[in-house]
C-alpha cells in the first residue's frame, strides 16, 4: 500500500504498488510462459493488447535490478545490470535477443527509472524535515536506500541544479497532450487503417493526441497544427502532388520549432520511443555500431590471446616435462657411471690382492727352493757312500734359482698389468 501526500503533510490511503500482476495473470490464463508483444515499426513503442502489461513488467524488473544507492545518472549503472534486465524480459516475453530489442527495452527502463526517481524527489519535497521524510518510507524502497536518496536530494549540487533546470523547462512547456499514460505509438496503432495497416501521419497524430472531441488542449498546440497544415498545403501546391511521410515530418518539425521558438533538435510529436532519424541519431547509431564492431573485434582478440596463452602454457608444460626427463636421464647416467667406477675400483682392488698374493707365493717358493738346495748340498757333502769319480745326481742350487726365476717370469707374463 502507498500513501499519497496531501497539503499540510497529511497522508491518505492510495493504490498499492502492484506492477506486473496483469502480465502474470495473462501468462497463467494462456498457459504459456511467454506473452506476445509488438514494437511499432513506425514509432518504436510497444503496441497491441499487451503494451501496458509489458511496460509494467519492465518497471518491476527495473526496480528489482537497478540500484539507487550510488547512482546519480543512468550512465553510472554498469552495462552488466542492463543486460540482466534485458535477459529477464526476454525470458518472460516472446522477443528475439537482438541489439534492437535490447535498445528498446533499455530505453523504456531508462525512462521509467527517471520517472521513479522523479517520484521519489516529489516525495522528498513533500516534507520539510529529514525526520519527516525518514518516517515516510516509500513502500518499494529499503530504509538504507531512502536514507541515501534523502541525502542525495538534499546536498548534491548537480542534482539540485538539474532539477531546477527541469522545473524551469516544464514551466516553459507550451503544448500539452491529452492521452495520459497511453503512448503515441499505441494511439497511432489504434487509429491505423485496418485494411491497409497505414497509420496516421505526424500532423494527423498531433491532432489525435492534442484534441478531445474537437477541442484543443491549449492554444499553442493548435498553432503548431495550423502552421504545419498550412505549410504542407503550400508545398503540395508548389509540387503539384502529395508530400511523402518524410517530407511531412520535416515540415511539421520546422513548424513546431518556428511556432514555439524551440531550439532543441529533439524530434517532437512522436513520444520518447520515436524512430525518426535525425542527423545526431544517425551519427549515434553509427557510433554504436562501430562500438559493437570494436567490442566484437576485442572479443575475438581476447579469444585469440587466450588461445596463445593456452599454447604457451602447453609449451611451458612440455618444456618442463622434457627438462624433467633430461634431469632423470642425467641422474640415471650419473648413477650408472658411479656404479661402473665402483666396479673398476673393486676390480683393481681384487687384481692388486691377486698380485700381492702371487708375489708372496713366489717369495715363499724361492725361499723353499733355496732351503732345499742347501739341504741337498749338505747331504751330498756328508754322504759316506759316495763313489769316487761318480757324477752328482742332485740339482745344483744355481739350477734351482734359475728355475724359480723362470717360474716368476711366467707369473708376471700372466699378469694383465705387465
């Protein structure tokens, strides 16, 4: 439930915040998760039986997604949040996910967001003190959001300057439409030729949106119409033929600016969703297309950069694996060389022991030969049965020494170290 503020700060009961209920009810009745919605080919706004439900849905999602705290202008809101709004709308409505759809949805969301903050500003101005403002929290806000907005409305000089400028512009506004919350697109759609589908031209639409039963909303609105209609008749007389819709639009825009002494380049008479292309709008569209192309190029470059990084990571991993294998092979080779070295040392030790053993054996044998030789000589000298003139049969000591020497040389020849 919301409360409307009367004079003197008193509150009265009003209709609550119930946006989006009709759309949900229609989805349930149709048994479908998505509802159909159409955008006007001529003016760009939503048209058809669901046009109001669609806008209500945008408002519900906009309030749910868009922050208030820290936001001073629409440009402060991050594009990812914009995308979340569009994604939610596409999930609920039968729309194609295209840049054109995104632009239209965000245009509505931006306008409703500005309207929401304008309503909050009016609520702020309805009370004289911050205490009274804090005591009257809007239903669709959290306390901390309302506290931030109160501070923003009260001390932000840029907001106050902009708010005063808007108030002054509203006072200068000379024309007034009578269609309430209905969009120009919907009025044009309802007044189309049912057989041909042709919608009213800009001058006829101005009359439809600024008169009620033939009565103009104010004098300036009628002056714009009369001036534009006269200029069209004069030009058709000069060209001896009817003007095109584009030519009529140019005539109307000139008549509007001349009659009301308006300096703005913004097209008039179509509503904020209009699709008429001014030079600045065409330039903006070109800039946006270039931005999208640049973003796509950057995305491709980012993907290529990621691929290069992945390849570099793979190459680095392969290098690490190769180095690991090399280190492992080097360690195995060093271990093998160490084992071979140990085996050589052991073999040399064994050979040295064998040589030492042989030399010791030879030495012992030589000593035994010498001893044996001496014993034989002694026996021969002292033998009593020796026959005079007979030849000795014992081996001389010199022969034994020579035999031992030959045996020693034989062992040395067998030694691989010699």
